[in-house]
């Protein structure tokens, strides 16, 4: 596609308490190897750190950066506010702790042109800055940690149910009415479901890579994965048939380990074989996952894996049916092109 035909691009960013990474994330956007026009719209939640101050500095430093308020602090509301405040025909979603590869936007625009896709996305490439974050990154990019999810572990370019973040055609976002704000998590999946239901194509490509900074401690990681599991169960209730064995592995492990501990404590020590076997499995699995990492990171991988598995499984098992009913009641019909 010749440079003079490159479409203008709006990058939308929902941010909340992102003082640590926001400036670097925005720099990766502004330094993109893309000859088309570019703007960045940051939707500011009610942060308790220096996020708002840093965002104001970025606005003063570069006329391409703008901000819009998001008083709810909720991600889908932030995304919708940023979409409304932006103006270009291609819309790129980036989080405040995501770092785009230098040719990300140019590659995404090319792939949209080649495939006709309404949304394209790629790999969530977790990278840590200290031993704990490096351990989490290794866990998040290993099959023992996340199964066969292509946007974590890679894979061939192909149509997909959903993709990480996403690069959209604005006309599709506007036709579908943006994100469903009842989906506090999993809003990407729900929007992509409507796009696919309306006949649109979602395209995954390993050519697209976003570096991702993991949560900085065990508590934050546990909260993140508990919410993932909680909302994945909402999705399963929202759309029957969307669940598979990969999603059931963590809840099954939680139940089996809990049962093993109870049996081991009250009936026979043989019950402890189950939790002991799980610990042995994640310890063995962490060896290839930690290849090339410093020793301090390698020894933390089993803890990262256990935190992810147990928190996701617990969140899935305890996800209230009332939450799914509320979300189902907010269901938006897919709108086909031309309507």
C-alpha cells in the first residue's frame, strides 16, 4: 500500500494507575514506523498515582496526544469514551502497560488490507523487568501456564474467535455500538463475538507483537487471574458452546487439590498424592519454561504457575450466576453490514 494511501490511525488507551509504564507505552506509539497520520487518545480513570500528571505532560509535549475522562474506571467505558473522542478510520487498542513493536501499526494496516478483516491482533509477549515479573512472563508464555492459546504462545496466521487488544475498522466499531460496558472483563471476546456473528472476520497473526508487563506481585497476579476465571465463566454462560477442555483444566485442578487435601487430612495420607502430584508437575514444567532466565526468576516460576492456575480456577468456580444473568440481559444483537 503506497504511503499516500495509508489511512489515518487513532490509538485508544484505557489507563488506571499506570504511572510506571504509561510514558514508555505512549513513546512506543509515537515512534511507530508508520507514515500515515496518528493520534493517541488516553481515557483516564480515577488513578491514585501520578498517571494523570504524566498524561498531562504527554499532552503538552506532543499535539498528537489527547485525554478524555473515564470517571467509572472501568475498561469498556474507557474504550468507548476514547473511541467517541477519536476521529480516524483505523482504531488501535493499546493498554497503558503494553509496548507496541516498531512496525505494529504498519503491519496491522497491511494485514487488514490483505485479509479484509474487521479486527486483527497478534501475540501478547510478556516481558518482565525483575525476577518475579520474568517468572510470570515465562509462565504466561508457556503451554503449562496458558495451554494452547495462540496469542500467548504463538501460532500460524488464521481466523480467530478473538485476539489480544485489536486493530479495528472504525465503521465496524460504530456499527456494533462499541464495547458492552457490562463486561468489566472479557469485553474483547464479547465484541469480537458480535463482529463474527455479523459475518466479520477476526484475524490472528504472529507478525503482530505487543510487549506486556506482568503484574508486579503475587497478590496482583492472583486478582488478575481470579477475574479472568470469573469472567470466562460469564462468557460460557453468555454463549453456550464457547467452553472447551482448556478452560476446564484449572477449575478441575482446584477441585481435585481441595479434595485431596481434605481426604489427606481426614481419611488417609494417600489423598495428599493429588496436591503433591500437582506441585511436582508445575515444578517439572517450570524447567523448560525458565530456560535462559536467571536463577532468581526460575525458582519463582512454580509459584507464578500455581497462582495463575488456582486463582483462575477459583474465579471460574465462584463466578455468580447472577452476574451472568445481568450480562445476558444487556446482550446486544450483532448488526450486519448495511444495516
